[in-house]
C-alpha cells in the first residue's frame, strides 16, 4: 500500500517538471533558441533534480513504478536537448521514452526535432508520422509542412508538386487544430509562397487574376501570424520583406527589414536594405532621365513610337484574343486597366540579385525595364519569370490590361517617386505581337545595370 501511495507524488513531480519545460521547448522550436540563463536555468535545474530524485525511486520500486520510466526518460531527454541541443545521449533517452510509451506525442515531436537538427530528414519524418498516428497535433503538422519542403529542395517535376501540395495541406491542418496559433499561420504563409512559386517558379495559375490573389493570401497569412502573437519572430519580418519587394511594395519591405534587424542583428537586413534602396534609386533616376536617352536618339525614338501607334491601331485587333483599345501611360488609372493596351519600347533594364528567404524558397527577382510609351512618357515595367535575353531593346512591347502602380518611397532622407506597370502573367506582354516565351533564347539586351 505504501508503494502505491508513493506513485502519485512521483508522477506529479515528473509531469510538473515536464510541463514547466514545455514553454522553453516551444520557444526553441519557434524562435530557434532559448534562454538557458535566469528563469530558464532555474527550470532546467529543477527538472534535472526531479530526474535524479525519482531515478532511484523508480529503479528500486520494481515493476509497480515501471510505468513512470517513459516520463523520466522524456524529461531527461527534453532537459538535455534544451541545454545541449541534439546529442547522442538526448536521442537515446527520447528513443527509450517513445519505445516504452508510443502514444507520447511530445516525446515523438522532440525526437523529430533532434533528428531534423542532425539533418536526418527521413528519421524526423518517421517520428512526426508516429506522433500524428498517436494523436493529431499542431506541432507535428507544423514541422511536417516545413520538413516536406526541405526534403524536396532542389528537385522538380510531379514529385515536387505533390510534396508542395502536401506541405500546404499539413499547414492548413495545423490551423484547423488551433486557429489562434501564430506559428501555424507563419508556416502556412511559407507553404503558400512555395506553392505560388511551384518550387521552380513555373507554376501556372488557373487564371491571370489568380496569381495576384495567391500573393495576397500569402501576405494575409503573414499578417495573421503577427496578430496571433509572434511579432518577435525575426524570420517573419525578414521573409515578408522579401515578398513585399517581389510585390513592389518597397516601403513595406524597408519597414519589415528594419523590424527584422532589431529582433535579430545577425540577419543580412542592412545589405538587403541597401540593395533595395539602390534598385529604387536607379529606377527613379532612369525614369526621370528617360533612360539616359537624349538629343537625336530621343527624337528618333519618339518618331519610331509615333509610327508604332499608327501600326498598333491596325494590328491590335489581330494580336490578342479579347478586344483592346490603345492607351497611353497618362490615360491609365491606378490598378488594373481592363481592356487597355499600351505600346512601349524598352530603354534599359535592371536585374536585381535573387533573394534567399529564411526557411523558404529562393525568390527570383523580377526583371525591371525602363520604357517609353507612344506619348513619350517613361515608366518602369516589372516582369516576372522572364529571362533578360527573352527579347532585345529594338523590339516593340505591348502590355495588355496594364496594372499601374505609383511607387513612392520615403526612407530617412531619401525620397523616390515614379510610375510602374506590374506584370504577373507572361501572356499579358507581347513582343512584336507575340507573347513572351519563358525559355526563349534571343539576343542579349544592350544595357544591363545590376542592382544589389
């Protein structure tokens, strides 16, 4: 009878110590690090003391206390992981815990994290599957979504597409379990971004209008993650800044880079900020200076554009599958100008360097052209998934359903403002009346300015 009464206090002490370490583990899982000093150090010392005091009681009590051994091993493994990271001893203790208690979801998840840190992705995935088999839980779903994308990094084809779809499905499942979990929303944002890019940035949406909506859903998930309490996650701000840059929301990108730099000075935010300001500054100067084209060259160009306008009025009804009317930049309204077509000729292009997101895919930058339209107005044209050699500067471009965006950036003492047309679908830009082909190999453009 005495032994039976002893089981309660032992179990209570182990579970209490285990519960006290869960906030530390969750912080390490979400933010990548944990403070093992101050209060954290006290909790870890108490957990180790609980293990030591219970060890003899469990080993000396015979089979009656045997069921407490999984808890003891889990507690030792978790404390060791928080103190020293993934070590052989930590993994051995956690493996013992899940062997004796296969329904221990938290132990499976911690063991999965250990294998993940060791880059043993297959073992980590097996642990997550065992965790989900025991009980559907958001932590395993979150890690599964990220792990799947990491497993197919560098691959292509149907296998990658299926994996990205499964990653998105896992992220959504985590939110269904707890809609108020900010990290689940962050994981969903990364999954949506990977799905948008299709891994190799060849993903074709169901319609031209679907692609911008996908980006808006991704940005909305980032915002929801912030509202749900993970504003201190530097990666959230850093990755969203890269996405804002991709969407030409340069002011928002600069603010997110500043926030990420304050939270994690180790991130390359300063370099990204300088690169972005250089890009915006160059675009602003080139638009205001008409791409550096002056004198006789500009006179010849305006004459050529006037002839383009006459020729375009005749050929436009035969170039596109929907009725279009010619328009100039000055006649466009902010946003999408449905049913309009703008003729222009490129003057110069800028090719920014790719941006690598943290724990996500690489964002290939847009190709920026500075163009002049038939009225002589200059603007920046942002193209996505177009190689710099897809056409040359001597060719006439037709922008169908142009989306006008007034870029205005005010950063410290630097102020930039210029018009920009955004293009998210290749078939809305015609080269000499023919849609741009993503894999064309044409003559190199004459002028290249590398920003960043």
